[in-house]
């Protein structure tokens, strides 16, 4: 099904790439296969869980035993509708399942049940953020439901191949974009955004290493704003980083051919991350003719609009709305908001810390201290040794000036390694900030008495006061209120 191609973008010189003959523009469209989060498969009751012993999750339907009939899993349909709503897309209350015929050892039916002319979800829109301040709308062409195939295993035996049908029949959503993407960074932002949206919706876990999300990447090049060029399709990318590399390589390859007076053959290619290049897999002449026809075992899929409305009413706050709210409600920068909303669980953690507190302070602590530390130690936020209520207590202790920001970092370290109630730790270890000016003055006097030469210098040169601040803070074990120290020194050194 090749829809009419429409150019929705104004050429942006920032996204052009340089060739020997001048500027070129990439045109990219993505087909994403996203595994539906569901306990059972699309047309059978077998487990759709990842892993398991080979062929443990296989029903007679998945093995395509003669006479078996597929029965649609209503929950998978609901998940597809939910995803369509999250993509601001047209939900089709009437859609049709077709057989896509081809032979493959790990496809026991000899065809894949998919949707061709009448998909469950039609056109939609996703807003991507190639940079936190940049909002670019990418059109969605369609989303359809289909079955995954099994897996052939060639490396377990010297002369035989094995087939594992655990994935056979697992529900996939194929999400096809319009050719609206104009550079590798936009493609990466698009995949990232789709994954975030589906994680918020709970419709796909987005785990690319486990194969829950794979992308086929269509790339062509043209002179800026010109006619669409011939595309090549890079199959089965399961890493956002490699996808970016593959796009850069492929665009460059096409530009070199065109600038040498050649032409692009429409073909399917594979990316080799070790060599950093794409290789031809098959040309258009070798392309399959799938002989699609409506599956006679399945009725058209029909549902009431009221059911769609019920699903719509249960949608969570989605990433774009949440980002806008964090910016307006807490005064966060677009950059900070973007970092916080990237995963539903990090957004949840932040909102727990920010609740009833200064949002900017909360964002600083969550992003710089907590995320920094989690990344460094490779710990998932769900296993964070510092809970949102503990971090909230640390933020409170700083904002009510019980401790300084610097002591706050020490406190964070203690809570990270030993756990415990931050208030009690501050109490027990005497970490409270000294605001009693008498006590601070005693330390100031002590430091000044010990350094008469420096005092003389500082009276000449006020910038020297900084050295004294450091000494006094050190002598107080970091507990003196820095403002009080500054004021006292200013008075005494002038
Ligand atoms: P097919 O199954 O033949 O690959 P699809 O319609 O499923 O066709 O997907 C085609 C994908 O290629 C879409 O994402 C579309 O936006 C993209 N595309 C179409 N034409 C071009 C082009 N000239 N350059 C880049 N991408 C394109
Ligand atoms: Mg394709």
C-alpha cells in the first residue's frame, strides 16, 4: 500500500548535509514494530512473555496445526486503540485482517495475519523534540495489528537449524510514519518519543534489546525542497544509536552515487554496526508479492465508538502534556522537564519530591544528584537507595536552612549508603547549620588571629575575603551559615 507522498516540512538549512555539488536534504520514513504489552498472544491464549524455554509458549494455533482457528485477543485490540489515541490518530471502528503470504521455516502458517487496506488506526501526529526547545510534528500514516514470526536458530548444531516458536503469534503493532523526518537526530528523537508515549500508555515496554521494538528505516536524499528521491529501506534496527549511524552512512552513500551521475536502486539493506556500513539484502525486483487477501478465518474487526471513548477516558497524562505542565507549574526549563518526563517512573519520582516544595530545587536534586548517581552506579530508579520521601526531606532541610546545600550533599551520601531518616541523621550527627552569630564570630576571630598578614592584605584588597570565607567554613566543619560568615567578614575586614 503506497500512499501518496506529501511534503509537510519547510526545508531547514540546519538539517542539510554537504555534498560536492552543494546541499542535500535527507527524507526519512520509519516503520516501527512494537510488541503489544499483553499476557497472551494476538490469536491464542499462549504466553507472550519474553524468554522461556524454546517452544514453551506455543499453542496449537501458534504451531499452525491443521484445523486450528484464530480467536482475537480483545486486550490486544484495546492496546492498539489506546496507542492510536496516544498518537492523536484516527481510530477505525471497522478494520480487516489479511493474510500476508510467504514461506519461512519459522512461519508455520505459511502466512502472517496482518492488516493491509483497512488498518485499525489511521492518520495521526507525534510531536518530537530533536532538542528540548524544538517541537516538530511528524505525521503517522497508520498503525496496524499483526502477528510476529518465530525464530530460526542456526548456531546450536553443526548441521541442523532449530526453530523456536515462542514469539510466533505474539501481537505486534506496526506504526508507519509519513516521510516527514529530515535527519538522523530527528529519527532518533522520533523513536525515543514513540517509546516514551507507549511506556506512558503501558502498551509496549519499548525494550529494544529484547526485540520489543524494532525499526525499518526508509532513507532517500534530494536537493533541498525538491522531488522525493528513491528510497532504500534498512531493516530491523534495534538500537537507536546504530539507527542514527546507519542513516548517516546511507545518506552519504546515496549522495556519492548521485553526484557521480548514478541513480539509486530501490532496495532493502542491512546495517553492519561492526563495519559501520549498510549492505544490499535484496532489490525491488526480488521483492515479495505477498498476495494479500482477507483472512477467511476472521470476521472484520468492529467495535462501538462508546468503547473507544471509555478507553480514551482512562488515558494517563501523556509526555507532552506533562512536560508543559512541569514548565508552567514549577517554572522548570524545557531541558529539565524533558529529562524528567523521559520515563514515566522518573516523572513520578520527581512529582513525589516536588509535591508541596520548590519545584526547581526538587528538579536540581533529582536530576543532578539522584539521576547522576543512579547513572554512575548503573542503578534503576525503581531500586534507588534514596526514596522520594528521603530526598524530599533533604530538600526541606536545605530550604528551611537547617543545613547548607553543601552539607545536603554529604547527607545525600549518607542516606545513599546507610539509609535512614534524613532529619534524624542531621540531629544525631550534629550536622545542623550554625546560624548563631556569636558562635560564628568566635571562629572568625580565631581564623583572623591566626593569620595577621592575610588580614592586612585583605584590608587592602577586598577580594581576599574569599580566602577567609573558605577557612571559616572549613573550621566550622561546613556547618556555618555562609551568609552570616560573609557578613561578619565584610564588617571585620573593612
Ligand atoms: P513498504 O511496505 O513498501 O515499505 P510502507 O508504506 O509500509 O511501504 O512504508 C513505507 C515507508 O517509507 C513509510 O514510512 C514512508 O513514509 C517511507 N517513504 C516513502 N517514500 C519515501 C521516500 N521517498 N524517502 C524516504 N522515505 C519514504
Ligand atoms: Mg517497508
